[in-house]
C-alpha cells in the first residue's frame, strides 16, 4: 500500500486535437510545442508541482509516443519521487470489459484503481490543452471551506464570446444552479475552465453510476456534472483571475504564443516563484549575428539568427538565414528558414525547411479578400521548395507534399 | 570501448590564483563560461560522452558553488547506483591540506582502491574544448603505452600555466619533456589531459610522495619519461586554456565564430550543464542586437553588440552594451554605456552609468556589486 496522498491530479491528455490539423498528426495535443521551449502539458504539470500536488496521472490515448517520452520519469518537474510522482495512464486490456477511453469520465473511471492506491480525499481533473498559471491549492482550500462535492474553476469572458463556452450560472453564494453549454443567450459570462476539484468519494460514486448508464456518453460536462447537479450535490464555482487560454485551435495557439510577446498580458514566465518547468534541450545559448535584425521576439537556446525577425517565437535549434524574414510567426524546434524566405503569420512545425525565397503566409493588410486570410501552417518534417508559396490559411504536411511531388 | 574501464579524475581548484577576480568565491571548475556553462561542464561532458561513468572531482577550497552546480550529477547522467559522480573534498591523513596534484592524488588513494577501473583519465578544469576522449584512449591502448599525454602543435599561449613541451617521435612516442621551456616558435606543448593505468598512477604517486617530490610536471612526468612508454596524442581542434582574465574574455568572444560554436557544441558530443528552467530570451521593442550570444531568461530592451549574456540578464532601454560578458542575473539599467566590461553574477548597474575598459584590459565588476 502506498502512503496516502491528500490530492491526486488527473490530466486529460488523450484527445486528438483535430482542430490543430497537421500539428497533431503525429502528436497528442498536450505535446504540441509552445512558447519557445515548452510543450502545452508543461503548464498543468508545473501548476501541479507549484501547488504542492505530487501525484499526477496523465491519461493518454491518441499518439502517445512522443508525450510518453517527453514525460518520462517526470524528473524535469520534480515528479519522480519514490512514492508519488507522475504516471502515464494509457487504456489497457483487462480480463473483462476492456475498452478505449470512451469519454473523459470513462477515462477516469477506468483508472479508479490507480487513484484508490493513494486513498485521496480530493481529485483534481485538469485538461492538457490550456495555457495558464494557477494555484490549485487555493482552489482546494475553497473547496474545503465550502464543504463542496465539486468545485469548478470559472473565468469571466467578454459577454459576446460567452456563447462559445460552457457557462456556469450561480447563486449569490457561488453555488451553481445551472450549466449552460454554449448558450445562444447566456445569462452570465462565467465560463468553465475545465478544471474540477471533486471530493473523491462522491466522484467515485457518480463515475460508477455513469458507467452503469448505457445511454451516457461518459463525459464530465455532458453527463457526470449534470447528474450531480440534478441529485442536489454541493457544487460551487471558483473564480479565477489571470491569463487563461484554450489553445485548441490554430488561431488560439498562434494568439497565445503572440501573447507572450505582449508585456501587458498577465502571463509572466520569468516569475521565480512559479516557474514553468520543461525538458530542456542540451544546446548552447542562441546567437544573433551582425546583420540580423531582432525585435519583439522570444528566442530559445540553440537558435541561430542571421536574418530579420519581428514578433517571432523561435524554438531551440531554429536557423534563420541571412536575408530571411520572419514576422508574426512561430517557428518550432530544428526548423530552418533559408535565404530570402519570408514567413508571415504562420506556424512552422518541427524540423522543417523553408526553401530559399519561399513565401509562407501573408499579412492581413496585404490581402484583397480579408475572408481568405488566416494563419498558414506547415507541418513537421516538411520541405518547402525554393520559391514555393504557402498561402494564408493553408495547411501543409510532409506526406501530401511528397504525394504532390510524385504527381509532377 | 568498454564503458567501465576508465575512471575520470578532475582537479577543480587548479590555477585558482591565475584569475583571482573570478575565483574569489568559487573554484576554477565552477567559473561561469559561455552564457550558460561552468568550465567543468566541458571536461565532464567530454568524459561522459566517451562512456566514462565514474568521475571523481578533487576539491580543495571554495567548493560550495561547485557542489551546488554538480548536485547529484544528474545533468551529466552521473547520478547512478553503479558508479557516478564523486566529489572528493580535502581528506587529511595526518599532514596538512594538499597543494599539488600529487598530494591530492595521494590523499584520495582510498577512492582509487575502491574503483574497479583499469585506466584513469586525469584532467584539469581550466580549459574549453570538445575532445573525443574515446580516440585518445584507443591511441593509448593501441600503442601499448604506459602513459598517454595530450598535446598540440603551435606557439605556447601567453601565460599558459605549467607548460610542458614534448619531443615526440613520428610514431607518437615521447622522447623528452621540457618544463616551462623558453621557446619562441611553435612546439608540441602539453594539454592538461592524461591517460594512465590506475596501477601505474598509484605507483608513481607513492614513489613521488616517498621521495618528497611534489611537482607533477617535473617529478611525475619528466623524471619518468626514460623509464616508461609515454605516448603523445595530438588534439588539433579548438582548445582554449583559461589562465588569465584576457584568456577568459577572448575565449568567451571566440564563441561568436560559427566554426568555433560548431566544433565546441557538436550535437554528437553535447556539452551538458545544470538546468535552470528559464523562459526563452525576450527582445523588446526598440532592441538592437548584433553579433551576440544570449542565454535563456534574458530580457533585452537596449542595444547589445559583441556580448555574451548569461541566463537571466536584463538590459534596460537605451542602454548600449558592447564587447561585454555579463554573467547570470545581472541587471543593467536604462541609458547605460558599457564597453569591455565583465560583470560577475548578480551585479546591478543603475541607470545612466557608464564604464569603459579596453580590449587588453576589460573592467571586472565583482559578484553582487551595485554600481
């Protein structure tokens, strides 16, 4: 028997993230690189450690290889302790009733034995696709103080954006009386952040009930939470103020990276008391050459910049050749932008090459038809031929490029 | 090569007195270098990259920063059940603390006795290079030598410490060695790396001790050349020893050359160091950067030219910083002018300050100073 842990965190990291298109073709969404040296999952993992939560399960299902490798023993996050630490939890075969994770609630249900080993009082459910810094220990204290069965973190969003979120309608004491999933006419602007604290005994009961219901889609938002509310359990909203972004789409991923360049955005990565940990590449400091022009950018170690960058996020080992221009773009690890190439409003994934004089993406102000504008995306391991053009909003991946080359 | 055959020994306090400014609060081995490294990272990574997985670091004094840097040895993959990293602080066996390599080797005799390795790779820590130690060991084994010393051909660098020049046969056998020679032109001068069998090393050390001879170059190398097979291994690659403030400054500046970086930081043999989890460097509006090496965690609002910036350095608006080495977490305010300045860690330069050194005499600012 393992020592008791008061709190166990479970990070849902199994989704495909299909809205990120080519970026998640071979990669689970939480493993997508972010902010020059991180991956998305570094944020919930670091939040856990910084909040004093030392037992973390990561539920994986879609393309888990790179994510597994990245998490490894958990050492970069100090999660390699003897009795607690991080565990990667894929679905597995059992003597009867084996299945893939059918939904978020089912994923937790299948891992009841893992959670029970620690006999926790509380379980924190987190998503692997949000960028934010949050002290879960404060939310847990709130949960205890309210003597709640379930506490849901909530952030105020602009009223006109509220229809895109799950909205929490609360009484004066912050208790929840209604869930409004993507309402056309929202009553409030309190959006659920997909961060839940449950009293474990209660959650276990509802997970078992949910599993027994053949009509259920086994999802927290659709099934478990409404069932708890209907049964009159104590459910509270926990107000969060600060930076929080769901990076589930190309636009939001791009925006969130660009937010790091804006000194007015309240997401400070250099705060020593709340570090975001990651697996660090073994590379020398980055080099900026004599002829380079660098402004408003984030540059990671191992990069070599000989060209011009403005509003760029460069990951480790990126090479920007003389005369190349990168503006308003994200260039992921190991990618080369060759001489004279121009990359604007684009995300270029790992280990790609943008050939000499190629054009990737375009500025919205240079577009005749604004509706056709969007962030251009180049997948990992792509070779964009010299002089080629990748139009705005386009998504290119290595396999289709190879097929096209064959046809010619 | 069998990974377990070689034991690494690093002298961490070697030549501390050569750059007193930098070693006032630390060992030579823990002198910060190249934006994110400490000097010991180079020799330690070279050993690890050659499959050496047991390394003893001999310390004498001021080794707090070194221990803090090395920790359990995890970043070099030396945190192991079998073998790993051993820090060897002074161990008194009756007499006072040691001063020379020979004395220190004699005092860690017990560590040698408990090691199963056949060979010992001895090295100082006051240099920067990326050498394939595997090849040097291969040469040692192939030639059947008793001792293999590394050397390079060229003019002896100014202020080079404890120079030994070798007379070497075409087959690599060392015929003679001159200690602190007065040679004007090019010669084969020794690099501070040596491979020797553990048995022979212990014998030579105890011979020296029993005769009260404690000069490593004269008593252990020079005297024994007629008696044993000394083999020379030439290392022609990038090598800089740090024996003066000028060496330190010039070696940092040499990293601006793509060829040097390519050789020193080759992906085949990476240089490992302690991880600090800083965010990537951030360049603000109106920043100008030219020919500089910048580590993670820096925030740059001003102008920098020909600089090496360590982790967590801030350069304020309208400040012009050129030809400088700015160490970890130093803060440069607004409207400052710095030229040929080396700041140690945690230095604060307030707004409107200006300081100028010269290429041959960079200004040095002590750790934690406020200007």
